[in-house]
C-alpha cells in the first residue's frame, strides 16, 4: 500500500501530461509545488471576496466593482486586485486536492496574495470531488507599489492525495537520521527537548541576544533562532501562531520544500526560516521569544530534485534576507528589516536590482 501525502515533482508532471492541469510548463515545477503564472486578465476591485459553493469567480465581478487593470500601471498600496491564473480550466483527479501559498519572494515584499477558485468557499484551496474551473489571485500590496506582468508567478500550489502529518515515531526517526530542528549550538534538538504545540514544532525569534521594538501595523523581515532541515521525504509549512502567544502574524508565505537546509546528503545542518511579521499591537520582542510554529508532513514519494539541489535565491540564507529583487547586504548587526512605505515602484521582474535602503530600514537589536 503506497503512502498518502504531498505529490512530488514527478507526479506533478503527470498531472500536466494527463491534461488535469493547464497553462503550466516545466519551468513552473518545484520539488513539491507548482508555480501559478498570471494571465493577462486583471481587475481593480473595491474589496476582496469569496465565492459561495458552486459560484464562478467570473460571475461575481460586478459585486466588487471590478474594473479592468492595465499591466503597464503598478498595483497601488492598499488596493485589491484580481488577476487570473494562466491556463484554461483545470480538472483534478477525484482523489487529488490542492492548497496554495504565496511564494517566498511575494511574502517578503509585503504583497498580500490569496488564491480564489471557482466553487470553493475558502482561500488558497482547490477542494471538492474532481475540482474543475478557473483560479484567480487576489493581490494587494500592503507597503510597496508593485509592477507585475503576465507570466509572473506570485503563488504556488501543492497537491495532495490525503493528509499525512508527522507523528512522534517518524519525527524521532527523522531527528536521529538528519535532524529537523537545530539549536543555536548547531546540534540536533532531540524530540523530548523540542518545544511542541499540538502537531507542530515551536520556533523562536532571533534578536541577536537583545530586544527590538516592533510597531503596530508595521511589516518586518526577521528570522528564527533555530535552523530547520526538511528531509527529502517530508515537506513543511509554517502555521498560524496561537493568539495566546501574541497578537501578530509571523509569516506571509510559509511553505518549505523537501530538502530545505539538507545540502547534498543531509550535511547542511538546516537553515533559519525567514519570517514576515505583522504586529497587531506595539511589541517589545526578545531573543528566544516564541514566534512561529512549523508542521512537517509526508511526501508521497521523494522528489526527483530537492530544494538545495535546485536553483534558488535563498540557499545561502543564514540571516534576515530580503526578497530576490534586492541586493544583498553583508552586515551581521542587522537582525531584520522594516518596510518604510514609499511611492517608489518595485518591478517584480527585476532580480538583485534594488537597493534595500530605498524601501526598507534595517532593524538592529537593543542590547
């Protein structure tokens, strides 16, 4: 009996070859997800929305004051837009469903993106027997005006044939083999010493041994104390934090591919996780404060290519890193970045192009 879980790259390719998924090319395939390229149909909206079960997105445009958007113009801060995902209607196999996440670079730019789909009354989901229809991205820049073009992917979709989260037996085995969570000393954290919340591991905030002030409504790029390693037969996702730990959102993207922090053969010892923090109140945060939780789940098969073996902009990430659109800054005193808010436009087609200081202010620890 084969394992249920997340479909790997080779099975995602089969969805394309069997015409269940349309508008997707080989370049859009990741180790365990599919990038969702944008089409050339976009609208400016008066508000975001969700369909009710059975409703088509296209039939609801009049309810939200949709007006056509010209891709030559940037998306304005605080304004919602609806952009269709490329391809004709998808038709998934009866046993397959999907969940979406913003891509990492999307989240790091304070660019709110949620997928809405025909007939599905929740965000970021393709669910229901043999789901078929169109997908759209609800997009809203929250700090920086952005320029997008057809073909650009701002979200990604994972596909499953069943839920298979990591239990204690498999977690202990994975920890013994490669490790999952590592301490500041670089050593594997054994399961009895791991901080847990239900089926998730708790992660803490890196503040370089000090404190930092985060302002209500701000947007911050920071990182975890703990390096995380995702073994080849697992993937992982950051989950919403318990409000009893604080009124804030700690991530905007959240999905982590198999092989993150794994290196070629498990020797890498993990890498810290980038956080996109949005406080709902003024906060003093301290080094080692609980800030996020991560849940591991089984892959149906090991992907043919792992994250650390694929081309990526973040395989050398060990500190708080801005998106791939910004030039790297080598300053060990910087523990994070605060989005300043600006009228300058961020063209998401340009990589390693922008100066961080034009859009972000560095955050340094208070000792």
